[in-house]
């Protein structure tokens, strides 16, 4: 079985994001970028399935500008076999990404596709679900455990009330939650080996996909600054204040 993993290049989770002065988006020029953390978990899971004998190839797909090649290379250094880079400078909405992934997946014919549950830049949490819909495949989102046996994947999902276990028929789309695994670091020899692994570059047009945006961003702004709290002298004062505020 082949596993396709979709990875997104985002602003590094440790960087303090700054909103552009004109409110049209966030500053990405000269900002450290990295693989979306949920995508790292997706790569790790695909590698573990392969290492356990459940898959024979792990293919990494990313859509985005030139820099996305670096993110694919990071996944190859973790141990993935090859990459596909859908090269575009256009702003990609989840539906466009889902359609691009569908076109690549139809060529690759994997048994399993793993995505992150959400990208930490736009926090959309839509692409996996949309991809399953456009492919007409089963989906198991927010996975904290994946067990493959034959034509089925048993997936434990993180839901509000706790954990839910479902079985999906393969091929299927799975999205990763935080507790699925702890991604490995790439070793130096593997970073060197990854330089020689193939990355195919494709243009969205060549896949016959219209990626024009359907949404208009009206304004991006910083969250309001939190106002300072009030110090109380004792518990009685706290209770009185909570009472006055109608909390108790
Ligand atoms: P989102 O729906 O934007 O929150 O993203 C959820 C997941 O979809 C990410 O963790 C990735 O696995 C995948 N994804 C989103 N955007 C891209 C992209 N441009 N290229 C490849 N995969 C993507």
C-alpha cells in the first residue's frame, strides 16, 4: 500500500505572528517558516505504518510557493520516499487545496491519505474533510490511534466527550490529532540522503484545477489587548465581587 501525506508550510509555531500594517494579512517576509505541526504528526504516522510493514511507500504532497520544497525535503529527511510539489504563488483556500490533492491522489492511487487536522496559520480545519468529500472516500478526522488491518482502518478519534472508535474502509482520508504520536527529528545522515530523493514539481493548470479564491478577506487584526485584572484582599472580597458580577 502507498500512503500520501499532505504537508503545509506555515509560520513557525515559535514565531510571534505580526499583522501587516494595512490589515490585509500577516507578515510572512523574512519570517521563519516550518512544517505545520499536525502535518509532522501525519508524516510520522505514515512512516510508522510503513516501518511496521503496513505500507511500502510514503509520498509527500505540498501545494504552495517555492519554499514548500524545503518542507517536503524535511519530510523526506524524516524518512518519506518522494515528494510532489504543486507549485503556485496563489493564495490557496482549503477547497482549492482539496481539489489539487484529489488530482494528485487520483494519479498516485494510495490506500491511505493522511493530513493534519488543521493548519496553524489559518486554523481552517477543512481540507481533510473537503478532500474526502471530493474523492467520495471515507474520512476519520482527529485521529489519536490508527490500526490498519487488511482493507480497513480502525481509528480512535478525539471528540468532545472523550474518544470514539470507528472503522473506515480503505482507501480513506485520516486527519491527525495531537496525541497520535511524537514526530521524530531527522538525523544528519537522513538529511543528506533526502537531498537525493526525488521531488516532482507540477503546476495547478497541469492538474486541470481552478484554484481561484471563493472567499474575500475583509480585514485581519490583532486580538484586543487584555485589560489588567484586579487584586482582591481576601476571599470575602472575591466572593462579593463574583456575586456582584452575577457569576455566583
Ligand atoms: P486546514 O484545513 O487549512 O486547517 O489544513 C488541514 C490540513 O490540510 C493540513 O494539516 C495539511 O495536511 C493539509 N493542507 C492544507 N493546506 C495545504 C497545502 N497548501 N498543501 C498541502 N497540504 C495542505
